[in-house]
C-alpha cells in the first residue's frame, strides 16, 4: 500500500475524533447555514449562501482527505528521543 505513515495510538484516536466531529457537528452546522441562506430568497445574489457552499466544499475535501489518510495509517509506539 503506497503512502503509508506511522501514527501513535493517541494520535490516531485524536484524528478519528476530529473526523467524527467534522462529519457530524461541522457538517450539520454548514447544512443549517445553507438552509438559512436559502430561505432568504434569490440565490444568485446571496453572499451568505455562496460562503456556506464554499465552506461546505472545503469541509468535504477535509473529510475525504482524512478518510483517505486513516486507511493508510500504521500504528506504532511513540519514539522517545
């Protein structure tokens, strides 16, 4: 498997929690903002809608990258210097 990388169990657990947060809390917040912006009417001149859709795209990109990275993790022990 290409591009594997090592991560401690603690780091992995933190990454999993962050991914869950992005997939649940942040995703819901953005969907609510999009819904609110839609209720204001004409989307062609709606800056709130455009900003929320842009943020949604960025969020979905982060989620996809995180999902991709999580399958390439090799768990290892922390190295002590």
